[in-house]
C-alpha cells in the first residue's frame, strides 16, 4: 500500500474528521433501504475515528437526483442517517444541506464521539462539476480527510478530488474499506495464487472490453456467462435465437476470442424460454439456441463444469451474473457459481455491482474472501485506469 491509511494516522481528540463514504444504497420506490451493505462497510472507519475521541462528518451521494425537490425527496439521506444511528448506537446529526450556515454550525458544534451526516452531495450542482468553491466550503468543515468510498474512486466529483486538493497540508488518507480493496487488488494484479480463474457475465461485452483484455493477460482461464455469452456465440456463427446480442460488437467479440484463444470458455448448454415472462416454457438446450428461443441462464452441464474449474483454482475473480438472476426461475447458474466460490479454498473475489448484490442476496457474502463495494471502480482499477481521487491522498512515509 503506497498511500497513507487511517491506520497510519494518529487521530487527535476533538478533531473533526471529514469522511467521504459510499452510501449509494439500493432503495425501493418509497426510499426504504433494501440493502445496507455499503453502510456496514464503512463502520470500521467511522468507529475508529469516534473511538479516538474525534467526531466524524460523513458525506455521500445517493441516486441520481434531477433537481426536482419533490421527485428528489426519495434521495435525501435521512433514511441513511437513521440506519447509521441504529448500527453505530451513537449520536447522529443530519443537516438538510451540503454546505452553508446550517452545515457549518452543525460541524462546529460536534462533540467527541458524534457524527454529522451532510445532505446528498448531488443535491448541490458543484459536486459533479468538481467546483473548487464548493469544495473549499466542504474542506473548511474538517481537520482530516478520509476517502472510504471505493465505489466512487473512479469519479472526479468534487468530494473525491477537489475537496482533498483543498485540504492539502492537512492529513489525507484512505479508510479501512478502501485500504482493503487496494490490498486485494494489488495481490490480484501482482502475485495471485494460481491457477487464476476469471468468471465474466452480465449483459454487455461493450461494458467490459478493457477489463476482459486485462483479465486475458492475467488469468489462466476465463469462464463466460450471462447475456454477453450470446454475443460471443453469434460472433462464432453459433445460433442464439432471440437472445440478447450486441450486434455492433461482434467484431470486438471475435477479436477477444482470438486474443483469448485457449483461455475463453463459453457455456455448452443454456436455459431457454419462449418469452422472458414465461418461465413455464423453460427448457435446457445444448449447443446453439434455435429460432424463437431466448437464453436466460447457463445450463446444468455448464454449471457443473464451471463449478469444477472453481474448485481447482487458486484465485477466482468474478464479475457479472450468469443469467437473469433477479428472476428466481433464472437464478440457478448465478447461485451455483456463488455457492461454488463460497465452498472453494481459493482466494475468491467478487467484483462489485450486480454480482455483489447477488452474493449478498444468496447469503454467501461472508463466505468469500472479498466482495468489492465498487462495480465500475473495480473494473477500471483492474484495467489500469489512474484514479485522480487516489492521487490526492498522501503517500505513505
């Protein structure tokens, strides 16, 4: 770890510690939190600050507010603050603004061991514009800056880049969650236990071109599932019926197949339906998918072979579900891969996003080595994309 971490820093009593967290949690239509994994992930960092006799000022974005106060009300951080209060069991203050007199007064009034939650950063236009004046106002609230938001590290929002820039001269470190992510990724990219197995799924090849290329340079084998497998199949001239295909990415798929010759493994059978909303028509098809059929999951032979590969691996990296797992009838492949990883003795890494949600939903998150909190950030870091947010963090002395 080349960057300073919270563990390297001696927090002084009465300091105000500004912590950028990723509380962009999934919610239902009423704003109720449906999965608090990201909130729980930040608890060690917040507790460390409070136990040192300091106070914490917590900031995050939530959702994609559009500027309509009525419609955006669901994105207020009141529910997040309430859940944080339950988990921490300490005094949590919440203000209805990001910057301004109310936020400044609340920050100055904080007592040791207390937490202040600022309003959704994206309610202020300066956040996504990286506005320097906005960043200065946030920076004035804290004595220390902590980046514990790995899921947002690939973004150049003000809270990620301009705020730590404005706090030059004050300590700037990564929290325990980000430190763990970086340590796991360093091991993956430099000294993985072999065989190194990649498992890639999800809907689009186009979302993961750079990631797939990087993985092909690292891994011993890549198992493909999800809708992206149909694009690879069609690129080989294999029938896919009415399955989801990126028709404009067939040349890219052929390039990747050539690049990964001998490494890329495609499903040998598929769960196929006549219509997505007709699970009663489901049947298993080996080889190509006939006209009228729609692939929704990997089949039993593929599940068995992929499970066997996982058991032989020294390290497994998985990003992207094997099928339309959010519909229970089509979740068997994704669930089986998750179970195989949970049972494996390998270093098992789940690369965030939908895959992390699936593993959590199946109750297996605690049985794998690491579940990343960053989908896009995980992909981009593995690809080798420099993160401006991490560049602002002090180097370890």
